C-alpha cells in the first residue's frame, strides 16, 4: 500500500508542475477558506516572537494570515505569493484593518531579495505546497539574517488535511515523482530541509478546528473555493465526481467530533520555529 510519505522515484518537471499549481491556486477563491485559518497566523507570530520594527517576509502568503498577524505586531512586513489574485485578497484585508504591509509577487523557490534581508521568515500552509521542497527551504534560509527566525505551519501527513489529500490522490493522482506537501508536517523532513544551518529548532504539533454546518457544507465549500479540490472535481466525469464527493463526505463524517448538530474536524499541523546559525 502506498503512503503519503513514499519517496518519489521519478524526477518531476518542476517548471510544468509549478505552472499547473499557479492555475490551481488561482481557481476557486482560497480566501473564503483561508480567512478561517487566521488564528494559525496569530499563533505562529507569537511562537516566532515577532517584534515591532523587525523585517518580516511572508512566503507563499496566500490571502495574508501571517502577514496580517505580523503587521498587527508593528513589524515591517513583505507579503509574497506567485498568484497575484491571492495577494489582492491580502491587500484588501490589510486596507480594511488599517494595517501596513507590502505585497509583492514572488516565487518561493526564487525569492527576489538579497541575502540576509529579513529578521523573520514566515509561512502558514504555503511553502509546503511548492514543488521543490529543498529549493524553497534554501531560499527561506538565504534571505534570513544570521540569528533570525523562521516560523512555519504545515499540515501533517496523518492529520485531516493529509488524509484529505490522500483521498483526492486516489481519484486524481498527483504528478509522478512529486514530494507530497504534507511531508513538511514531518519533523524528520524539516530537519532534512533546514538542519545544516540551524542553531535551534522547535517543532510542536497543534490542531486547527475546521468548523462547518455539516459534512455536505464542508464538501460544497471546498469543492467551490479550495483550488486543489476545485480542480480535482473539474478533472473528473460525473461518476468520478460522485465518488470523490462520497469519499470526502465519509472522511469528514468519520473525523467529526461535533455529533449530528454541526461539523467540527480537528486538523493536526506542525508548528516549526527555527533560529538560523
């Protein structure tokens, strides 16, 4: 039986994969779901000890949860993503809340910043989706000053989102040879990616609760707004879509801790704070 942690045996075409990923994350409307995750950005900003006046880079920022959390702490924040429409959502949120941040299109695997440009580098459920894990980690370390901190939040392989990706993958297989995103939720993988330039590392498992009206409501929202799920349904025929909906529904119903009145599904993620040598 295959595992979410299987080691790829085929060299992937990172450029082609990245192009498809950009289209995936630009589809739907991730901000509808992303804004519900704001508490993770706040917890990560606290864990990374973001302070006023520090230079903060949010990598693969999406709609800006870590960006806004750092801006609330009066840091000088640069919010980056390779999907302009996602940055637009973060920019709108910052404007609405009267927060100051810069929003710039940037590829996490090729950051357009000088070495040691930032005091802190953050990413909430963003860097983990890049095709080339090692390259992304190297770039995050490169733009960080010596003694600076990296704070990242990643879904774990065994948690709800890790299981959800496994369900989706049985219906729409991922590109051959691509390392699964939930690997970033494995402490061993984090050590492999960052270990050579780390003075200190702390990994702590936390849980975010997905709260929806029902299993059907969850599936409907993720089908319509969450890029990977939206694209998966679009790639299937009628029978395939029905099968994917059935399997997603079964998963969330099995993990629901709220009983029949509503839906609450705890989703495990790994909170990582790294201090660079």
